[in-house]
């Protein structure tokens, strides 16, 4: 199967064309976990060996990624009204390659709340490149929404997830696009899914929410 995939540019997604409320990153209860996570699993408190914490430039969202994902972008994107959209990208390749293949990496952004997560998946999700894709409900300890799952993707038989989910207070919607090229990166996949969260998560010490220093390499 060709590694080339087809999708839309999430960074430029016109989310304010959907019914939304103002983005307020302030309150929640805990980090989200993947829908297939073992019962009792939860947010990772600190980066495991070989991983680092990334924080976006607004100090709003955070995620752990492998140290080998050295192409990093934490500058905010923009909503259609010009307001800043928290944004984190990390991979071993640049964004253009990430967008066109199944190279391992993650793109995590926080958009104004939408009550229609599947519309976001339709607008920005995967349309080709995997043996199978499906959209199913997503429910974690705090975040609830939908997830698009792609299996046996690209030449390496990789995995794709696009989670669109919101906390119960409907303060914002998290969008996480995560892909791995092969099963060799399954650990990274799991740790990213267990660690993505935001500043309002009471399990996150505010002292760690320091924006990642601008660099072509992930800081230690």
C-alpha cells in the first residue's frame, strides 16, 4: 500500500465555520486516555526516560513526545476571528512530509468548543491511505467526543488516530492527530495518548507549563 495519504491541513482548519463558543483554557479534571487504554490507566505525571514535555507558546496545552521527534513547532495557529489557537507539532520529519505520509508524529491543537466533533473529523480527518478507517465514540475520564481510527496505514502498516473531544464544561475542544509509521513506535503512540492535556488539568503542576523554547530540536 502506498505511504501517501489524503487529508486536509489541520493547522488551517476553518473551525469557526462550525457552531462554537469562545475558547477558555481554564478548568477540567484530568488528562484524557485513549479509548482502548487498559482500565485504570491515566495521565502520565512526568516524562518517561527518552521523552520530553512540550508546551505550546501560549502555555495552554502540553504533551510528552519522544526525544527523537526533533522537528517541533509550538507557535500558535489562528482562528478565523484572529485569536490564537494553541498548537503543538512534533515529529521526526517536517510538517509537509507528516501531512503527506504516515511518518510518526503528533499534531495537537485546542479549538473553540464544538458540539459536533464528527464535523471536525470530516473537515480535517483522513480520507485515504489506510486499509480501514472508522469513526467511533471517544470517552476518557474528562474528554468526550469522537475518534477516527485508521489501521494498517502506509507501507509500514502504521496506525492513525484523530481525536476530537471536549471536557464536560464545554470550555474548548481538543484535536489530536497522531500517527505512527509502524508498530515500532507503539510505545510513543501510547505515551502521547496518555499525556496530552492542558493547563486547567489539576493533575498538572502549573510550574511545568512553561512554553517550549524555540528550537529545531526538542529541549531536554
